[in-house]
C-alpha cells in the first residue's frame, strides 16, 4: 500500500495544480451529497439518529466544499506555492533565493475515531488531497462500514487519480514499519494510544510527522448569578442535556464535567433529571426518537462499568426515560449521587498512576522508544474548555 501510494498516487496528484485538486474535492463532495441516503441508512445501524448523522454526513461533505472553495480562492493555479519575496544573497545580485512550498513525496496515514466515520475522514482528506499527498484511511472498526461506503462513493465518482486514496479495514499490520520522513500520521483517539503510536521506533528514527487529536476535556460551567428562573439557567440545562444525548454523548467535544455552584446543585440536578426523562430513546429510524443506542456492545459494556464504579458503595435513585418500545415503559437509568471532592481527587490520582504504568508497560514493547529500555511516561497536557451560557 505504501509503495502504491508513493509511486502511483503521489506523482498523479502532484501533476495537478491546486485548482485542479480543488475541483476534485468539490466533485467528491457532490458525490457524497448525491448518495447521502445510503450513508444515513448505514448510520442508523450505529445508533445515530438522522440529526446525529446529519452532522457527520452532510457536515463532512460541507468540509470538502469549504476546502474546495478555499483552494480556488486562496491558492494559485499552480503546483508550487511561493513563500514570500525573492531574497538577494550577494552584493552583485547573482545569488538569489526563493522559498516555495511543495507537496511531500510520501503518504498520509489517517487513523480515525468511531464517532464521526464520515466527517472525521473527510476533514482530513480535504487538506491532504488539496496539498497533493495520497492518503491511506484506517477508520475505527466499530463504524468502519459507514466510512467504507463513503469512500466507495468517492472512488465510484471516478475523479480521483489511481493510488490517491486507499482504505484499511481492521489493523494496520506492519504499515508503520514502512513509514519515512516524507510521511504523515494523523491520529484521532485516546491519549494512551497516541502515546504508543508516537513512540513507535520507526516514527522516532525516521522523524515521521505525527499529529494527534486526543482526549479533549470540556466542561459546562454555571455562574453563581445564573440561578433558577433565569435564561442562563435554562440554557445551561438545555446544553448539558444536549451534550449527553446527541450521538448518545459519543462526541470528542462532549462535556465531561458540569460545574455548578453549591447553592444551585439541587435545582440543576432536578431540572436535568426532568429534562432527560422526556428524551425518547429507541430505534433511530423513528423520527420521534431523540437518542439511539451506543455504537457497539463494547461501548455499552464500558459505560456500564464506569457507572458501576461511580455508584459503588453509594445509594442511587432510579429514573426512566421514555422509549418507543412497549406502552410507555422507559429504559431504566441511574441517578448517581454527588461526587465527593476528596474521593474524586483520590480517584483522579489513582487513574493517573494507572495510566502512567499502562503507557510503557506490558506487551507493547515494540512501541517503546528504544530497545530494552525503561521510560517514564510523561502525562499528556490537556486544556480545559469551558462553555459559559450567556444570555444575548
């Protein structure tokens, strides 16, 4: 695959101008939009409602349209991008230097997440193909069938040069062993997996460019002056509930924390339970359903395990959501107790120590940066993005 991308796909793409590649992106976006119903039907199998899938499918096509427009408006109709003015390097003017941007002579390996199989793939393909670099796409297995159909649609549009786009279903095999300094790896997923891949001996030895979008930490924060019966309070409840239910909470930008002043904790808790109890859960094909299932049984089991850990040793109150199954009987959920700050700090530190051990220990020795050496893992740095409801 790597040889085919470098020897066939790369030269074919580099022979095109920026405007030619931009027109190609527009044609790919139009092909996806023309056959979008095929992708919607497959997305239902992942538990996504039509609104959930709209973000993924039509949002992904919109990303390609955007890059196509920027390519034609902001880049020259040429194969090189001039960077700045010529620099005179001698007194006589005989020696002159000019910086230019040219495509890499390698490939782009895209390792994508499960939650946005179409948009997550197209947001990377847009700039990659516009730059004249062939791509190998490896989607997450849980929703790989949706990504595969989207890619099939683009291939059947017959606008891509041979070798410009390839697809991996399943593991990447020994592909990392064949990467060079002219290649790029673009990864979306967990910080743990990103650290392992970034520490691969070939990535380190060859200086492979490695880009990672990993483990975002987001929060919704309610201000102390935004109490019940204020527009800000209502907006906070609405947005937190939306974060929990859109794509069943499976978004990289979904909040992990809702930070609330102690004075409003009871009011927020009751309002959220009341709002979530009205959410209709069921078959995502049903237009009245607002939340479908998690993407896989593995995700379901992981969520159950985490809920059980949070509820361990603490009382909880059950509540039911509305469901299209049966006569008004909802799905049973748990209303978890409030977190104890001291216990939370202890659990956070324990997870950090566990993660630190798991990064560089165990059976993944081939991913370590150096043979037979022990390395102390560095904690990835995260930013905390807070959403502050503001009344316009």
